[in-house]
């Protein structure tokens, strides 16, 4: 019975995907773009892995460089594309997600209905280390100050519900969880920060001292849909209420999304509460990854009006949305999610065209894929090519050393013993002289370690913790509103100062390394690639964004009630959690950067030292007549040939990632072309 159901659903999803690919039905563009992006990323990873293996087998991979390559590979494999859907309730977010991503299931996957439906922020993703399931965080966790991000680290806090992906009904049933509510006494809701006695809407919702609230605080749906498997993450959010009360949405989840779709409905226009959501979560509207969707345009379809009249009405609404949101009209997309979903399920091309969903999907792809691809390409190639050039430098210095030795030994041919003697003295003295360079590098390492300590100290979690404790203490002791606000203002200022002082020290490190490199260039003619530019500015901006969000929420308050006070405390804890994230990423990046600065020079010094040592030994052996000159010359010629072969191979291996990365769109993998292969791909454990 189960097998039969599974094969029916699987067959249908396989057939729909195949058909949409063959017919060019719009899902195809979105799906195939993600698919191609995934294939491009995989090919790039593969080229880097090949380079890594080649370096390793040629003993050319220093541990520091290996670590950097692994970081680049991990980044590629963990690469995610996040799309957030944000709106006041009932604007059609969930319906839009169903229509854009899940129409292949032939039905609604996410619950969508009139009134409030999605009660908690919901992430849809696929993590293959977990079985298909829904993880839900109980609302009671709001009584504590811990944030969702903190709680994500402790599995015990989450309830896990299995999802039977073989059964569409079972799946649908499971997904209804995001709409679960509970009735609780007002005081309990107040404890969770979900009831504000000053809020008229909250008061109106009270029924015999009880109020209905979401049963869950956050849900993560893990299931193996082909797009989610490619690293797509979809964030569905409830309306304003949750946005006001779950600061993480404002501070973390939505700002870190690669695209934010702000959904409005044509039947309501832009209401005051829509504007509030826009202001709270989308901020100034200046960011270039925001799109506005004017949903439910089917409400404007009117059999008694001409197409032109209806189109004119839609265009007027788009114009008014664009004006009100200060958003370019090209970024406002009128659609009918509901009709789009129906059209896809019934394969009605005309209805799909009228729903205008394909235009939104194309814009989404254009907004997401090229930008993401560019960032990933730049980051990855910068890391990989640097390693390639460091290895090339060290191979070239080995080559130079061998050529010099060969030159000297060839010059000895036919010469007498005293020439050998002279050469030995010269070789040994050059070897000794070079030790001063070794000492220079050792000294640089000592200075570096001292400066690094100073640079990282303000970024360490202990430093942050001290600020947090101090601020919490001040907040607790505040008697008056201004004192309370001042504590938070000073917290942000202090953190900014930490990042700035660390930035200054990092600049000193960069100058120091440049100085050392300059001396090596002057004394020995070495040219080393200058340090990669690095600063903590992006983290300073992130902190400033958190501060701006805090000001948007609370800046206008002059006097705080007890409930608002508690709300700000809760918000502050999210800020703390965000600060922790910022500081630990800043520390990690700064450390990785600093750690990568000296090794190329050290490798070169080590290489040169070995060459000089070998050279002195060569001459010594020749003097002692342990080896004939010709034999030694032969060995050196062989070694030179090896190095030159390695240089040639390195060129090919190191160039491959760029060659691949610059193909903007990798060709679709072969398995997409035939239906049989498609079936095996779409096995997707449905
Ligand atoms: N006519 C029409 N109705 C739509 C359209 N899209 C959504 N709806 C309806 O609008 C209602 C709300 O849709 P949802 O998808 O639940 O809206 P939501 O934004 O997810 O709402 P919450 O989950 O409560 O935040 C449902 O009854 C949908 O059927 C559309 O394009 N046209
Ligand atoms: Mg919803």
C-alpha cells in the first residue's frame, strides 16, 4: 500500500519535473537555474579537490595552505541561497511559496488560508545529515532570555516530528504544525512577551482572560525537495506580530537572506500595518535584494472590463506601491499566487501567463543567482589562486637555486682542485650569511604574535562578555528610561570601539609584513605577493545594522512601561547573540588572515636555506671525491627537469578553477536531459 502510494507520488513529481523541463514550463527556469548553479558549484569544488590532491601528491601542500583550501571547499559545500518572504498576515506568502517552489506536488504543501495561518517563522531546507522531519521550538522557551539562535545549538529544546515523504497527505498534515495555536492565560502570554496591555489589538483578542498564541516559536522543515537539496533555504514568516516580538527576524534571519520578497495584496493596497512591516523588517528599502510582490491581482480581473482596462488598473496599483515604498517600479511584481499555483497544477499555460508568476520567478533568478555566483566565484578564486601563486613562487625559487648550482658546477668542469676549494669557501659563507635572513623571519614571527594578541584581544568572547555583563547590570539598575537607553547606546558604542581598535592593530600587522617583504625584496630581490587586504569594516556595518534595527523598534519611545522594558530586554538578548556571532566571525576571519601572512615568506626562506645547504654539500662531496662532477650535474639536471614539469602541471591545475568558474552557466548535467536519468535523480527519497 505504502509502496504504491510512494510510486504514485514519485512518478508524478518525476513526470512533472520532466515535462516542465521539456516544455519549458516556467518552473523549469527557476529549477534549472538553481540546478545549473549547483552543478557549477560542484564542478568548481571538484577542480579545487583535484588541485589539492595534486599538490599533496607532489609534497607541495603546506599545512596552512591546506587549511585555507579546506575552508574554501567547506564554504562551497555549505553554500546556501536564502529567500525570505515577509508581509503582514494573509497577504499570500505561503501561497506564493507553494506556487513558486512546490507546485510539482500537485497541491498546497504549506498551509494557506484566510486569516492568520502561519504562526511561527518557518525555515524550509534540506540537511542530509537529518531524516525528513519538522523540528519545532516550543513557545514556552520565550519565557527565558535565550534566543532562537542560541537554542538552535541545543537539540534537547526542540520537538522533532517525522515527515513521511512517501505520503502527500501525511506531509501536508505534518506541515500544518506551523499553524498550531494554544490558548493561554493573558499573564502567560505576557510572560512570553506576546501580550502588551497597551496594544488595542491584543486587548480585543482576549476572551475570558485567555488569548490565542502560536504553539511554536520557530519551525525548521527538513525535506529532500530537489531545490532544497541544491542549498535553497526558504524562510516563511508570520505577520507583524511575530516581527515585532521575535527580534531575530529583524536582526538576523531576514537581513542575511539573499533575496527578500515583501508581499502586498491588491485587495488591501498598502495599509498602515504593511508599512510598519516594511519599515521594521525591510528597513530603508535601499537594499538591492528587495522585491515587492503585489499579490492577488486576480481580484482585479473582471469579465466586464477589457484586458487593457484591467492591465491599466494593475499598472496604477504598481505605480502607487512603488511610490509609497520608494521602490523602483521595476522591482514591484504584480502576481496572482493562487492562480499561478492552479495553472501549474493543471498545466494551464494561459492562466499561468495571466498570473504573471513567471515574470517574478525570472526576476528572482536574476536577482539571486548571478550575484551569488559572483560572490562565491570571487571569494573562492581569491583563496585558491593565492595558494597557486605561493606554490609557484616557491617552485620558482627552487628552480632558480638549481639553475645557479648547475651553473657553478658546470663552471668547475675541467678546473683544478683550488677552484673547488674556492667555491666551497664561497658556498659555505653564503650559507652562513643567509642565516641572518632566517633570524629576520623568526623576529617577524615574534612581533606578529605580539601584535596578533593585541589585535584579537578586543574580539575575544571574554571581552564581549565583560561588556554584556556591564550593560545588563546597568539596565537592571536603571530607574529611569534615559538611563536604560543610555546603557544600550553605550553597549553599541563600546562594541564599535572594540572592532575599531582591532582594525587598527590589523593594519599594523599588514604594515609590518609589508616592511619585512620589502627588506627581502631589497636584499635578495624576492617578490612576494602583498598581504590580501583585510578589515573588519563589514562587521562594523553589521553591528551598525543591529543598532539601526534597535532604533527603528524603540527609538521613538520616550517612557517605558514594564512590558516594553521587558521587550527591550528580550531584544537586547538577541543583540547579544548577534554580537557574539559578529565577534566570533570577526575573530575567526582575522586570525585566518593573520595566520596566512608569514608562511609564504617562511616557505621561501626554508627553500632557499635548503638549497644553500645542498650546494655547500655538493661542493664538499666533490672535493672529497665521493661523487664525480658529472654525476652530480646529472642529478641536478634531473631535479631541474622535475621542478619544471611541476611548474607546468601546476599551471594547468591552478588555472582549472578559474576556467570553470568563468563559465557563467555550466551546462546542465547530463542526467537532466533524459527522462530515465531524471527518474533516478528524482529518486529524492520521496
Ligand atoms: N484571490 C486570491 N487569493 C489569494 C492569493 N494568494 C493567496 N490568497 C488567499 O489569501 C489567503 C491568505 O494566504 P496565505 O498564503 O495563508 O497568506 P500568508 O501571507 O501566508 O498569511 P499568514 O500565514 O497568516 O501570515 C488564503 O485564503 C489564500 O487562499 C491570490 O493570488 N489570489
Ligand atoms: Mg502563511
